[in-house]
C-alpha cells in the first residue's frame, strides 16, 4: 500500500540540526533514532574540543514550553484570497501579505521558504507595560499533558499554564512569545541572511540574550541606536528616552554588511569631472596615507612605477620615509589599464585628503626587502612625480556606524502614513520608511526576499516597493499581520475609517496593512507612470483546521475517523491544496498547473502531482501513466492523493500501477496518501 501521512501533524518546522547530525554521525543514533550523546562525545578525538560543564545563559519560566511551541505542528490551513489575487496587478506578483498569527504562518512557510530569505526585519510589541502586549495562546493543555510534553513537574506545569492563560505581560511571557517565532525565523534565513529586531529598553536585555542563544553570540553584528526624534517618559525618577534599539544578527559569518551612499561633507572631495558621463570623482594619492602607511606595514605594496617621463617613482612619506602604495602590483596595473591613474608634478596645485582607504590585497614578494627605513638613502628614492587614483563617487560607499541620528524620527513615519490616508492618523508610531530603506541598503542586493512578520502598518512593504521603483530592482517582500481587532474606543478614527471607508464589518489592523500597501503602490504608479515593476501582492490567510479533523490516533485508520468528509466545500479543498503544496516546498506565489486526466483535474508543480477531488477512475490512471511516459515536461516525483476523496480501490490501483511502472522504467515515483 502507499505511504500514508496524517498531514496536519506534519506541518511543523523540520529539525535540520538533527538531520545534519544523522548524516555525519549515523553511528551515534540507536535503532529508534535516539541520539546517544555519550557515544558522540567519545567519538570526538580532537583534543581542542572542550566540553564545558559550567555555562551561562538565559532561563525563564516557560522556556521548555516555548521550545514546544516552536516544534508543535500548525493548527491551521492556508487559504488564498482569490478575488484579490486574481486582480491584474496581483496575478503575477511575487510579494505576499499573510493574515494570521505569525507563529502559525512561520510554521507554514518553514519548508517552502527554508533558507530563502535574505533579510528579516521585525518590530514586535516592545512590552512597555502600556503597549497592550499580553501573552495569548489558544493551545489548551492540561497540567498532565504539559508535564508529559515538556518534562516538568506538576507545579511548574501549572505555573506555566497560569501565565499562558492569564494574559500575562511578564518578561517570561514576552520571552515565551518571542522564542518560537525567532527560532523558526532563523530557519528561513539564507546563510548570507540577516535579522534586525527593533526594541526599546523594556526588553532589550532579554532580547539580546535570547538572540545570542538562538543565533549565536558570534553572529551578533551590533545594536543600531536610532534617534526617534521625540523624547518619552521624562520623569523625576526616570531618564527620558529619545532612541530605540535595533539588534542585528546574521545567520552565519557569510553575511556582509554593504555600505551606504556618501553624503554631507564626505562629498566635498568629489570635485572633479571629466564630463565623460562617468560622473564626479575624487583624486586620492596612490600612496597610502593615514594609518599603516609605511613600507614595513605592507612590504608587497612597495615597488617602483613608471612616471610619464620614464623615471621610476617610489612611495615616499611627507617626512621623508619609505611609505607604500594603496595597492599591490596587479591592482595598480588594473588601475593603469582603466585610465584611472593621474600624474602630477611637484608643486602642481591639488587639494589633498587624508584617507585610510586601502585596496585589500595579499602581499606579494618584492625585490626591495633589503631596503628599510633604517638603512635607506632616501634621496635615491625621491621623485618630482606623484601618482593619484580617480575614485568615482558612483562606486564609493561608506560603512554604517551604530548611531543613526540622520534619519527622520517617528514623526516622519506618522506623516508619511497620514499623507497616504488623506491626513488621517490610522496607526501609532509606524517606523519611517527611510529607516527600513537603510536597513535594506546595508543588507540586500537587487532581487532578494525580505520578511517582516510583525507588519503593523506595512512600512517594510512601502520601503521595498519604493526602493524597487527608484533603482529598478526586484526585491520581494513577505509581510505577516495578525487580524488584531481595532478597539472603537481607543482608536476611533481607524475603526471608523476601516468600517465605513473600506466597508469592513469587523475592522482589524490587517485591513490597515493591506490598504497601506495598496496605496503606497498606487502612489508609485501615479508618480512614475512608466514604471512597470511588481507593485502588487498576493494575500493568503490562516484558517482553523476543520472541527473533528484534528483527532489524535496512534495508527491512522481512515475508516474509523469521526471526520465527516461530506462537509468539505470546494474552498476547503483549495485550502488543503495550498497548505500541502507549501508544506511540500512550493512557493505560495507559484500557481499549480491543472492537468486533465480523462475528465479528472489534478494539480501539478515542482515534480508533485496532487489528486484532491473525487472521481478518479481507472481511465484517469491510464491517462496519467501515459502522460508520464510521453510528456517530457511532466515528471512527477510524487503523486499525492487526498485519501478521503479517492476510493480505496483507486488508491490500491494507483499504488500497484506506480510500483509496476517504477520497476519497468527504473523510475522512483512516490505515491503518498494523505488524510
Ligand atoms: C509595533 S507594530 C509594527 C509596526 C510596523 N513596524 C510599522 O512600521 O508600522 C507590531 C505589529 O505586530 C502585530 N502583531 C502582534 N502580535 C502578532 C502576531 N502574533 N502575529 C502577527 N502580527 C502580530 C501587531 O498587531 C502590530 O500591528
């Protein structure tokens, strides 16, 4: 019979760490798949590996529960907003806005977007005490169940359940909320990827330690201090705050920060222009100036070069010492070939700038190792000629520091949003788009994927769309926002706007997010009529798995389930298909192809064929096998059937025929029945 799966228990984050261990240390697992740590330890013969018995780390009430949340299966399905997605601007879009609790959504994304994301930005609840953060959890465990699941005693299990069910906002509650989300988020990042998390002083210490634990202290890249432009909380007992923090961690050492364009006084030295279309440039001495400018600092960068009159020129420092060039021989030759070297004779008027810039290269062997600053007759090395290099402004950038005071603060964020919404204030403290733009500039190249799973008013999407239309690139975004109810008393303007202007019966923050992205895109379209980049986005949302469906069974037996399959609508089947394809690694923005099998419609994509509907016949099977045999573009690696919708006779028939086909054709098609 076919491989059977109860798919709802499978939608969870794959444990790749364990997989890696299994690949490299198979002998450290027993027959039941248990990892034998002692065996592993004994196998490590390298002397330099020390197992420390003392450790330092972060602990809180609920940590083991938070781990459970990260590995527990999703309790929802994913469903497309077909009306929105069918609109011409969204139809082919690769951007996504997903409505739902981000923990559920991240679990759904864990396979299809595994190691796909270049940058994550999140701006989670700061837990200031007044920002409304409280821990919410629909999971209903009994003390006994929890004890068993996370291995704690009854008293601890009770304390954990108390806070998970009592709308707590303690540090423990906040950490329990953040841990599983960050843990899964890490799986989505590429090795070259990076995460930024905004926070203020309320949870900054907890967050730093949490990120150290999840991402590793060696991947900490810094804390950006962003001036917010306003000061809050100035009291006799407390220092007011005029900044927030943004913690930056890379997934691995492969992430490299990019520079930002120069501005302000940095532009002063770019005052030359050959009017050849290459723009402004600065002339920098080829001799290294500033720090580490002596011959002995980089022996390989001391060599003679030929001046326009044929004489040999060496790098000599201003107080008559042997200095060095900025480059080795190869890079110098490249500069020469590209016409970037300019010669000046002594006395020629040129403004000089000190510059620490170095062209990083390996040192080469030189013929001048015996000449040193101690034994040199400097007069033999001096020349009237000085070489300079053209540094074009368009190619120069500057690495960022951790103090960002030059970006307009929170007021700017609010003004931007109000401008999009006819001056209505619909969201408290949205981040300014310039902040997101700078994070994107230092992290991403042209067409990478950016994820924000605390989307709020959708600033990240606005920044991505605007940057793409400015530099004609194709970065993509995934935004996640929970349909948090808008309180008509606390946020009257927002509530009234969403209800009356957008016509939404039960107004939520998600409706604001969606409308902001639509409006930001529309503004770009109006201002840049020629622009034809991706200004759309597709919407998906989580929806609870059907009642009765989520039963637990040791051994699945479809005939004994209480689930009434007759209740399922066409929309339910579509949601199941969307959920399964995402689970199987197919991007949400990728549509499946409909395949006609003698009047039966199957769905195909990325080597997977889905048989979701009733009515699969022997003829369908015949057509299917023929198609596999004859159509070069149709190569299913797995055939996945919805077990409730295919008769057991059909399932058996498919299974047997696929097996025979595999044997005959030496192919390896998998047949899976899912319930
Ligand atoms: C501080 S705001 C983000 C603001 C955003 N950076 C901006 O510029 O507009 C945090 C957002 O996360 C949302 N949120 C909170 N918990 C969530 C969850 N579990 N899943 C998804 N979104 C959540 C809140 O509704 C809120 O809109």
